[in-house]
C-alpha cells in the first residue's frame, strides 16, 4: 500500500515557518513527506532538513521522495519527544524552525493492518512504531476497568466511559478482545441506541483515546515543547497542527505561558516570578483550513494551526 497523506494547511505552514534558504528545519512528523518536500524546495545547498517519524514505513517512503533535493536531508526513525537526543546525536544545537503535524496519518488509518480504524474489522494494534511492545489489544485486555474508564474519559472525552470500560472488562472475561470490530461492537452496545443513528461512529472517541494511550501522544507533545525553545534560533518558528481539543489546549497554554513576561498573581504589587517571555505569537487567533480544503480533504476539518516565534 502506497504511503499517501495529504498535507494539511500546506501553504499556511510554509508561510508560517518563514523559511531561510540556509536554515535548519525539523519536520517532527514527516509522514508521507508532503510538508517536508515543500520545505526542502525552499532550502539551498547550505540548508538542512531533518525528518523524524516513529513509523519506519514513513521514513523509507520519504527517503525516496526526498531524493534529489538541493539541501542536506537527514531522516531519523524516532519519537519527536526525543528531539534533544536526536539533535545531540547529529551535533546540531540550533534550528530555525520546526513543524509538528500531530495525530495519525491517512496511510495509517487506511492501512487496515495497522489497526487504527473502526471502519474495518481487523486486528487491534494502533502502534505508530510497530516495533514497540505496547499495543491497543494489550491495553484493552489488561488495563483495569478504572484505568480504562480514565483513559476513555480524559483522552476521548467520552461521556459513557465508565459503561464502555465495564463492558470491555465483562467481554474480555469470556474471550480476549482482538479485533477492531469486536471493540466497536462493545462500544455500540454501551451507548444509548439513539446515538447509533446520529451520523458518525460512536466508537470514534474510544478509538482516539486508545490510540493516544498506545502512542503516548500527549506526554510526547508536552515533553517536546519544553525542548524546542532551547534549540530555536532567535526568529525561529514553531508550527503545530492539532486535531482535537486536548492537543490544542496543551499547545495554546504553552504558547500563552511562554509569550508572557510576568505570570504572577495579579494582586501582587511587584513581579516576583521573574518570568521572561521566550516566544512571540504569530497568530493570536488559531488558523483553520479553508472551506475549499475541507471539501477536498474531510480529514482536515478538525485541524488547527498555531505558530510562535523565538524572541
């Protein structure tokens, strides 16, 4: 299966990165290389593109797709949360921009063998890095009912988290839950019947929550944000595309904190925190895809882009 993924808000991301031809840029979620190809086109022989992805298939695909670019191209199979270690290994201290296109790629969703989608009955997996041991099947069959309910509520914002978790545990006592179809059926039996006819699958939130837990997505995002600023040159840009409120809230709150000089309680007569802003917001209002883009690529509909600059 070909690694296809339509780059979301491509022109907005490229403009937001404010690319210098001799700069060093990181695509922390290279996927099918859509964003990276356009970044590379704008770099000279003095420029460097570092592409990171947990998915070995994404790295192999981009190795071919980025052949012939003028700039230096470095591809690394790793989690972007390890940015500091990756840059140290490459003996690179400062970068001029980074793009993170969060979430799961279209290729991973559409490839039934990867077990991300509830639209096909296949093995439960959801690993972005297929070499890691933890997968969704293990989570569903070994986590306690309380732990499952917590994940579904916090990561999926699922109103029926407790009922779904209870039914998962009851079902796995009879036999292990091994396929996406089995899990989807359990979710459908756990929610009020009227929701089944409202449009869209009621399993969406459960699958999202399990995917986030399987891949440690929110922890990875929080970790890399702390790392990025230290490696950004003055004027360097951070562009982050999020797909659900949990991700967006982390990015929004971090950008707000790091673009504020004093974070003391307003009642304090003088500043005692000595906090100094390290970022400048490029877009104070979140950027969303155009109606045209959403029409052409429905998977872009929930995406949001936030951009900040190192000062």
